[in-house]
């Protein structure tokens, strides 16, 4: 997948792709103990990491803690990062979501049935993704597509992604059959995927 | 135990991390051998990534950068500082005073300092707990609003379905009039079950005005309710109508003062005849 991104970068290097390629080099310098590299990575990625943590936790002080934790984990584990598994940005965002959801769940005092990302430490979905995000326009498209989802699809997806609820919990909370919740999440994901595919 | 069929459905939940642990483990075991699910995970993963970027964009506070950079590599020196403080406390100069009265004075002084410090600490904790309580209440509010919105959407969807499948359902196409030639509307009305109304391209309302929907009978127009279009000029609403309503002949939308009026007074934006009733 790293290869695909590189190819995409050669063909039409958006500023976005340039940044993601630069992240990769920056992380390599962090792995060899270069403090300036950490500052560079922070400048490129602190904003999306903070925005995601704030969306999930809705509390600036907690979101700042998450940023702190994510960048110090990135510093400690820079050497273990495997570029074939995804971009550095995706890795940090995965860490941020999983830590934020953990914190949200411990606030709800039910930390046990955590449904964080498959592996909170290393971005490992077992298989590489076909298509990476390749431009800021794609992000804008997805944001718009999310807004335009039918209300129930959007709500179900937001409860799952930003509130960290499992599909079972969503079904209980909305008093909806489990199958309906699954179907709605799937439909929502398909629509977002189409919006992503339509804009590079 | 989930069957293979159930497992196929889980790829999208897996990608966004919405599976409870047991289901996740079962899915991962299945994923290793299922080409279809591998394909699903591959194509859906970017959506998971996109959702991470789709959170509303907020600039982090400027001083956070310095704190993050300072904290990395500073862990060991922070530990050293904590040890030094503890050592200083055990050799506090108060305890080196000599004589019984000196000791008593020192003890009461220390007590006063400790109590004063404790009071300050308590005030701080109360303030911090109050802050957290306010945040927790705000969160409960937000999530209750989300659930209420979902419930309303479900119940609207159910009413729509009931109206659309009613045996006495009548469909009315409403055409835009001179003031809004691009506007269009459509209504589904069932005497027994209610009225579903949608419209698009309605012009933005001036302040203090509202659109009002009328069911026109041979006697008089009867108000069905008020319409507030979204910023795109679209409306999607459900109304109940009185079951003893006179046989309607048409539906119309007019512009009226806020709050609506008992009988239409303003310009007509949409109108359509009810056929065959």
C-alpha cells in the first residue's frame, strides 16, 4: 500500500500526498532520536489528532491529554512502525481514537467491553487497504457525505465511530433490532466509500 | 457461535472498531480464510480512515506544542525532581527548632499551614469536580438529544410507511407558482393515517415569515401545519389531519406571518389538485 501511495504521489502529487510522504521520512528520523523530527510531525498532524480527540471526548483538557499521549507513544514506537500497514497519519489517528474511546468508556465506568481498534499499538488490520486518502478534497467530500447520510444511518455510524458503542449497545440504546443496526452501518459505510471513490 | 453468514456481515463493523471483543476475535479468525471478507476490509478501511479526518476541524491550543515536545525525553528528570522534593520535606527547618515551646509553636504553625493548604486543595477539588459534573451533564444532554433525534426519525419513517401503504392513499403533485417557478412539492394523504409532505427549491424565508400548508376543501382551506425549509429549500414533514376533514380538492402552500394564520393571506408558492377522491 505504501507503494500505491508513492505511485499516486508520482502521478499527481497533491500537497496531501507530499505531506504523507514527508511524515514517513520524519518518523524514520524520530526512530533515530531526532527531537526536531518530532516537532515537524507535531506541526503536520497535531491538528487532526486534536480534532478527533475533541470530537470524541468533547472536552479540551482531555483532548490535549490524548495529543500528548499519542505523540509520546509515536516517539517511543517510531522504530516499530511498519509503512506497509498504512500512513503515519492513519496510525496516529488510530491511536488517538482508541485512547479517546478508552477514556470515554472508563468515564462511563464500563471499561471491560472495550471495542477499540483491532490493535491499539500497531496499525495492523491484517491486510493492506486498497485505496488511501489522497487529497484534502477527499476529506471534504467524506465530511459532506457524512452530513448527507439519511439521519438514522448517520446517527448509527456516529454512535459506533465517535461514541465507541458496539452494534449491540447501539441496538439497545435505539431500541432497534440488531440486524437493522448492522445493515444501517453497512449502508452508511458503502455510501461514504462511494463518495471517496468519486473524488481524488 | 456465529455462523459464517453472520460473520460476512461484520467487515464494516470491524473496520470502524464497533465489534465487542468476542465478535472481533471470531471475525479475525474467519478473516484469515475468507477472501470475500478480506476484500471487504480492504475496500472499507479507507472509510474508517476518512471518518478520523471527518471530525470538525479545530486548532489545538498554541501552548500544547511546547508541552508535548517538553514531555518527551523529560520523564526521567521529572522523576528525579519528585525525589528531591520528598527529601526536602523530611528535613524541614521547623523540626530543627530546639525547646518544648519552640516545638509546640512549630507544631501549631505546621498544623495551620497544613490545614490552610488542605482548605485550598479542597476548594480546588470542589471546583474541578463541579467542572467535571457540568461536562458530564452536557455529555448526557448531547447523547440524549442524539437518541431522541433517532427515535423521532424512526417514528417518522414508520408513519411515512404507514401513510404510503394506506389503502386510501392519495398522491398530490404540487407545482411551483410565479413567485417560485423552480419549487415543487409532493404530498401523500390518507384520511385514516395522515399526511406526508415533501418539497424542494422553496425560496429562503424573510425574517418573521413562515410557509403554511393548506388542505383545500369545498368549504374552506384547512391548515395542515407550518413548513420550515432547510437551507437548500427542502422540506420533509408529517402531519396528522382531522379524520372528519371535508373531502379535499387541492393542496397549497402560502407564505404567512410567523406562527401561521387561520386562513391563507399571503402569496401562493405551490399548488396541486387532488385527483380521484
